[in-house]
C-alpha cells in the first residue's frame, strides 16, 4: 500500500518521524508532502520515503492564522497535493495538522481516497493562545465560534481520526460530534529506533555539575507555564543557592521570559540554551535532577501528552508537572513524578522540596518512568491500535 503523508512544516518532527519509520517497517511505500517556509527538512538516515517539499512564502505561513476565516492558505497548496496524488497513486492520505487538512480534502475531491487525520493538538482550543492570534487583525477576523465550527466540520469529513490521548478522543466525541468508531489513540511515546538510539555525552553534565538542575525542554511560549516557573524560582533561590533552571527551546515570547529573569535578578540561575536538536535531549536530561512540564490549563493541555514527558521518562528522571488532566493521569499511573496544582506556588514549593531533599525519591520516580516507557508505554504497545487502523485500510486496497 502507498501512503501519502501530508504535513505543514518540515522535519525533524518526532511524531511524524515515528509514524514514517513504523509504516516503512511494515513494508508500506511512503510519500511525504512538507512545506518549507525558511529552513528545509533535515531527514534522518533511518527514514526511507519519497519527499516532496514545497517552498512557500513566509506570508503564507503568517496568513494560516486566519485560514479558518479567510482560507487563502489552503488554496495555495491544493494543486501541489493534487498533482502528487495524480502522479504517484497513493492508496491512503494521512494528514498531520488540521491547518493543512482542508487543502488535502479539496485536492482529494476528484480521487476520493480514504483519509486519516492525525490531530496533534486541539487547534480550536490552543490557537487562541498563540501570539499571532493576539494581533489586532487576527482578533478582528477570527472568532472562537468560527474556529470551533470549522474544526468540527473538518473532523466530519475524515474517515478516521487519530488523537494523542484517550482524553482528547473523549473530548471530541462529547463536544465535537465525532463518532467513537472513527477515533484511534496514538500517544507521543518515544520510538526505540529513533529517540532511544541517541547517545548520551557528558558535556552538559559537566557544565551543570555544581548545580541542582531543573530542566525544561520544548517551546518557550507563555502558555507552557514558564512565567510561573520563573516566579517560583525567585522563591526557591532564597532557600537553595545552587539551583539552575535550564530552558532548552525557543519562542517569539522568549524575550518576555528573559526580561522577567533580569527583573528578578535570576540571570545566574537561568540558562537559555536556545533550540537544540532532539539528539541532544538525552544528554540534557542526563545532566538534570528534575524535569519540568508546567503547562497552563486549557482544553488542549488538559487532553494531551507532550513529547517531553516520555523523553524525561526515557532518561530516568523524575517529573514535576502541573495538574493538567492527561499528564496528571499519566504521571500518577506510572508513578514517575509529582503533580502540583496549576499556578499554586505553595504546592509547587512543597513538591519541589520533596524532590530536592530526597535523592532516593528522585531515583525511584525516574526508575518508574523508565520502566513505563519500556513496558506499558513503549512504542510497541502504544502503536498497536494505530497499526490495526492502517492494516484495515491495507486490507481494503487488496480486495
């Protein structure tokens, strides 16, 4: 079976890479359509597929913010996708990211191929927290109701939909009229032939050897809860002098965080490492004492598992996380960390103290996390429903 995967953006992308390597291991022929706005894709040598990367103006990326009101964005890519379908005859369209979904649906009208939408995030919920949505033009052109309505409509047009968590699937069934038999769950755990093959070096361990290190990996957008962490850090350093907060990631809002750090006189306690390749994540985790996932609550964050959760577990480090529903369920179930009430400084400080003062607790929670990603939350176990879904389409193409 030939599968065309469509994404908005470029590689590397952990979830898409996991998908590709899993499908190619089953013998499926993979085609990938990606969109280059500035940097081109960096493709792992472990991946084998036919790649179509379209260069698009940055303006197209910017206007994607209003695509649920004025959809110039989708129309820009329809012919490209249509030509790939016509020339390479895929049997299945697997769409990653709801933003590009309507372009695929329009391109597919003539061909009527089966479709799967992999929902990385609840776009209707989380998009209102993106910085570009707070600009005047976006606020004038976009209403929450219109985004919710269009998301429901897109969901209704796909044959099957993949969600990151059971909670996300249940939310879509309850509030977005998605039929239960259309849903499959594929969580963001690590793939053994990708993430687990990255070698750990001691550069960062040596760099932070004199500090008790709190690590955060990922996007530094304010919706990730980092303002709360920096404010809490200003209290932590009053009790503990050897604390280092290491932020590995980037965001258009990073300057706000840097200003906070400066105003609170925490420059010696916070390292902004910038965006790093995923291959360095195990080394950063190995150099840390506690790993953070302080997401602010919203309908998306309450129903997702960030990639970093499983990366932390794979590195055998304890997690300190906010009580967003899905990550709370995961961490409590695996006993891989401690949960604090969102934006509750007292609760955060109490949980931090417990971890700081007990090396044994940190070690045990880290071991539990590693055990989880090697067993129940291994890619092998978590991908079984996804494989069953793909096989169901493969069987139909053989008839």
